[in-house]
């Protein structure tokens, strides 16, 4: 076996699982990066350590393939913590390769990194000279099996030392849970007897590859279908209602509320998806098939633990049995849905004029959808604007909407995530980043990273010169808005200074600059600095605010 350093062994084992690294070089990881370079791993430099993990996270969300972020120890490590917490909360497999204190003891610049990671819910695997390879393999397998972020630590005094020889097993094949706990016979009977069935798919259904089976099941039952924001368009077809939750239309939500039997496939039923308890009718029977070991919401009446794809396949088989199956599905439920969707109001188209003369974000979003290339992958930062893309833009596939920050309720990870997505998207597809001005300023250093990594990227900044969500939540209560305001920033000028093409968008006609760039081949990065009004409140935020007021009133009483 070739003689390798501890850092070299770590890089060697990682290379059997992944091709891409993102990070910032420092004392603690310089030997690891040298070894990774020699082994042919692709390293994409970012400018802030938080971007190392956020980029690797988005790479996985976009491609389904593992990536790693890397930082130095101490301040480099602590700079990455917000992105690490987001990956843990969102259940994204990612590996943070970092330096750590020497085995001889902590120095003044060292902190207890393992304890910090534990506080975030991330396990730390610290390599040794004797087992650098096997510990690295354990870390990666843990991340993939548990669907979580892990920390792989290289003590500073071991990084350049020779590693012991190890005989390692081949990397495990991706685990596929094809078992399904009992109870599907009852589920088949419930679905067969439904008059108004609904199938609601979530990210778990997408990850399981269960879209075709669930679509076939819906057609067999005459069911309506919907998806969470992370399973957008997975079940698109006849009877598709769109996204469930605050990004959906009231017409679609009304139909979901009338379903008598709801099959929830790989969705956790978050408060947002459930419209804070108002999505499903009080008398509906809720069935959940999920990889979790127990129901994820108190509304679930029947729970089946297992792989969603296998469960859907088994249900199709059961429904072929005349003893368990109903007659041919009635078209009445779908016909009614088609009629009501056609006649009912869609999302608000936006206003031509606003009180402050700035753009209405809704009309801007509609106009952008018509301009942006059809083959698009959208990365979305957190913020008040978070609903405009899933509400107004065509998202081709579930993996083409990368929503970051929602799990941990953070903003500022959008630019970093765009770096990872840019490395993952296939040739001929345009990356589109949607960000607010507040979050964009937080991650501004990595605009340069996006420009360097992207073959074709459009950056849309919803620039309202404020932290918009706080303006609507707290400014509306009479709290001072002074800390919520941001001086108007010329993002277009900043973008041009870093090498991108750009324009300030003050009217819909100004989008002609973006159209011209796209018509010319859409190569490189275009930044659209869109000056929007802060006077329009997103419907999802109004819904959240109403639920918060109701909860506070209940506590007070």
C-alpha cells in the first residue's frame, strides 16, 4: 500500500465517495487540501468558511451526490457553524473536514469543537495515525445512513505524519430500505373506499424515487395530488393541485381540505405545510408512509414505517385484488377539481403601481418567470421573498428548487449554496439564485465564488432596502423600524466590479437587459438588482402571523 500521511489517508478514503470539496484553506487543513489536490479531487474555493458547508449541502440537494466542506480549526471552524446547523436540521448528508487541536493539548486558539458540534446535533469523528482511513469511512457512512452532517477532525500535530497501513472494506452501497412494516392491507382498504382521495408527497418520496409509483397509484384511485415545496411537481399530472401549504392557492387548499382520505408519502407535515392546522379537514383520515419510525404529526391516523417507493408498489398490487379494491375510479373528484382550479383565483398577479413607486414583487416574479431560461435550477435563500419562486416560477423537477435556511430559520446562505449548486448542475441548465438584500449582504464575499464557479447563473436580488419579514411582523405592531432598514445598496455596481454583468431593475421594462444577456447565450453571471416595495406582505407570512397571534392569545387565556 502506498505510504500516505494522515491527511492523505483521509483524502484517499473520501475520494472513494465524492469528487467535490468546498472550503477555505488554513493551517488546520492545508495538508489535507494538498493531498486532495494530488488525488484529483475538485476543490472549489469559497471566501467564508460558512460557505464551505453550505456549498457542499446545496451540491447534495441539487445532485443527490455527497460533497465535503473543509475549514481550518478554531475561528475557521466556528465560522461554519450556522451552515452546519442548517444541514443537521434539514437532514442533509455532508462532511466537514476540519483541523483540530493537537493531541498534546489545546492551544489558546483552540475550542472544544466536538462539544460545539454535539450541541448542534452533529457527531465528530477524530482521526488517529492508526485508523485514519477507517475513521473517515465510519464518518461518511454515518452521514449517509443517518442523513446528517458530520465533522471529520484532523488533529494539527497528526496532519503531516505518516499514517499506518489499513485494509479497508469497499464503500458500502447506498442503503435502500425496501422493507415496509405491516398495515398496508388496511391502507389499501381505506384508499379503495375513499370518495375524495388525496396523495400528498414530500421530499422523502422524491429521495426514494417514488414519483412514478405514486402517480400511478393516484391514477388508479382517481386521487388528487399535491406536494410540499421540496417535492414540487413530483406528482404533476391530471388532478395535481400544486404545492401544499402557504405557497399554494386558496382554491387548491380548499380542495385538499375536502379530501376524505389523505395518503401522506414521505412528508413530515410541518406546521407550514399544514397551514398551521387548517390544511386538512377535521374528518379526513390521514395515512402516513415514511422512513421515520413513528408518526411525525398528531393528525396521522394510520402510520406505516418503510420505504415510500416499496409501499406504493405494494399498494398497487393490493389494489389489483378485487377483494380489496374498489371499482374503477370515479372521474367526478378530478373533474370538480379541474373546474374549480380553472374558475378559482390563482396567485395575486401583483399591482402595476405601489405607494412608494417601487416594483411589486409579485408582478416582478411573474415577469421573471417569462424571461428566465426554461432549463433552470433555483436556489433560494431564506427571507420574506421565499415564496415568490415556488408560487410564480416554473420549477421543472423537485431537485431544481434548493430552499436553504428554512430548516434552521436563517438567512444569508444563498450565495454560498449557489456555489455548490453551480458545480452540480448539468451543462445547458441555468442556475438562478433568489435572495433578499439583507441575506445577500451577509454572504456578499461569496458572490465572487459564484461568478467563478457558474457556467450560467442569474442572481435575483429582491432589494427592498430592509429586512422585510421584520418590517411586516414587528413594524406593523408599532415597533421602531430603524433597526430593520438597510441603506440602499447598488448591488449592480458591486457585481460589475467582481466580473458579472448586471442591471438595476426599477421597472419591468428594465428586464430587457436580462433578456438580452440570455439571448446572447446566458454565459457567466448576471445580477438583477430588483428594487421592490416593502409594502406587499407575502400571504404565507400573513398566515404565520395569524397563527402566532392565535397561539399567544391561547396562552394568555
